[in-house]
């Protein structure tokens, strides 16, 4: 038991010590772990394959240089397929119906505090300003 | 009306009211909705070595594109010039707000001055059809394509 | 793997001297290089950057599409159907894949 605990603590330390690539997105579990360990804002992105507005976000907005930079600095993105079993459970839990949806959380004493939510596609400029607003509301450096 | 279109319609209404301000300011300046000459200029210089002011708006160029597109990923455009085929060298197409404003270039050599394709438009902005003539003129038709913002239910 | 090209004439058999619309559809993702996949990684650019249209081996049109052309692109032209002949379409993408398709234009 003690050994297992050590391994667990060890792996958590490793997570915080190693370089995490915040330019990409992670499954929900991994992303929330990174948000906790690195004190980042968790952005849960619900998408679906069939939705043209998600495609628009993926092609033009989430890949935009300024948007990517903002996300890379302060956020960690959880990529959730809203049609998957995990995605359905998470969207019910987070009351995120429809795609694209973005729900923001900040780690707070072992739990999560919702910091904002967005539904629907938007332009690059608008999405960027909303990210900055959420970042500023949460506080800290590097909100752009 | 199914659920998806309903959500889209309501999202559209919200977006519509948000866009209203931007639209009014665009109209006040006399420009097309989403116009971004500074960004367009990059593409024009790179591809044609020309500036926006070197392009001549012309009725001889007909550009057919939707005024509203559900997705910017697949916007049909059709360009036709009412000029003799042997006077047209090439057709170029740009969109003001794309990171890379050039959408395509097509060089014509024996076909009629017509071209149709489907393009990607990053966000609400004018699409510019530029017909290059053999005697070095650049004739232009512009039309704004509004890329709707919204979501799926 | 060769790129698949479809060619259609409209009308299928024009009368001599009529206008005919040549519709070319190519099966290709036309990855613009800016799209993020499900894990947020940017999918490398892979689009067709050259399409050649030849009539009886003479180049009649050349398209330089780019990241701004949609997936499974359509390229449509109009020409005067002066005589029967063979239309050939060739294309290549950024990865060096190529495609070729011939279609016979017959007059009514």
C-alpha cells in the first residue's frame, strides 16, 4: 500500500515536472489532471463530427495564431466528442447541450469552480476576447 | 423544423443582433461587410504584385456566391467575364479575412472566361473575383459572404 | 495511391458549336494545414496545388488551388464544343501524389 502511494505521488510529481505540450488537446481525465497539477484553466471543448460549426472552429479559430497562443499560455484543453459515451455523460454533468460548447473550470481546493461557458461558433476576434475575459476574471499573469 | 435548425435559427438571431453593430459601422464606412483591405493587400502583392487600388471594379465580371453560408468550409463561387475568351488570361480569387487571402488562380487558354469551384472562407468577409486580361488589366467583382455563427443541437 | 478524378460534361453530348460545361470533381481532403484534429494537433497541409486540363493534349486551363479550396474540390469550366476530342485532367498534391483521368467528348 505504501509502495503504491509512493508510485502515485511519484507519477503526479512526474506529471508536473515533465514538459507538457499545451499546444495540443487531451482527453478529459488527462486534461483535468494537468489543470490541477499546473494550475491552469480547464477548457472543456464539446464537439461533434457532424457539426459544421465545430469544423469552422477547428479550421479557422482554434488554429489561429493569437487564439493558440492564449490557450497555450493559460489553458489546458479537454477535447470531448459529445457523441461518445464519456462525452454524453460529461455533457449531462456540465449541462453542455449542443456543439460547439466550451465550459471553463478552475481548480479550487481539490474541486472545480466554473469560470464561464460559451455555446456556438464565433469569429477569431470574439473568441480571443472571450478567452482573455475568462482568463482575467480568474486572475493571474499572461492573459494577453 | 427539427431541433438542429431551431437551435441554429435562435443562435442566428442572437448572432444577428451582435452583428448588427458591426454591420452598421461597415455600412457607415461604405465598405462591404467584413472588409479587411490590409490583409487582402498582402495576398494581392504576393500573387499579382498589385495593390487594391490597381484593381478596377467592373460590371464585366460576374461573381456568384451565396450571401450567407452555414459553413465557411464549402462556399460555392462562380465567376464569369463578359469579355471575349481570347482577352482573358487568368482568373484569381481572394477573400479578405483568410490567413492566406488567395483562394485560387486559374490560367485560361482556350476555354471560355468562366470558372466555378468551392472555397473556404475563414469568416464573414468579401470574396473578390479578379479577372486578369491579356493587356494587363485587373477587373474585379466583390461580394460579401456572411459566414453564420451558431451551433448544433 | 492515385488521386481519384471524376469528369462530367453538361450536356453530355453537345451539338457542335454549343457551350459545354466541364465539371471535374476530385476526391481529396484538401487539408489546409490549419485544421486541428480531435487531439488538437495541427493536421499538416496536404492539398492539390496544380490541376491541368488538356484537350487533345493541348493545355486549355491550369488551376492553382490552395488551402482555400474546399475538400473534394469541384473545378468547372465552360468551353465551345467545336469538335469531338479527348479531355485529359491531371493533378498533383503537396505530397507528390498524382491523378489522371481522360474523358471523351462526343458531339450529338
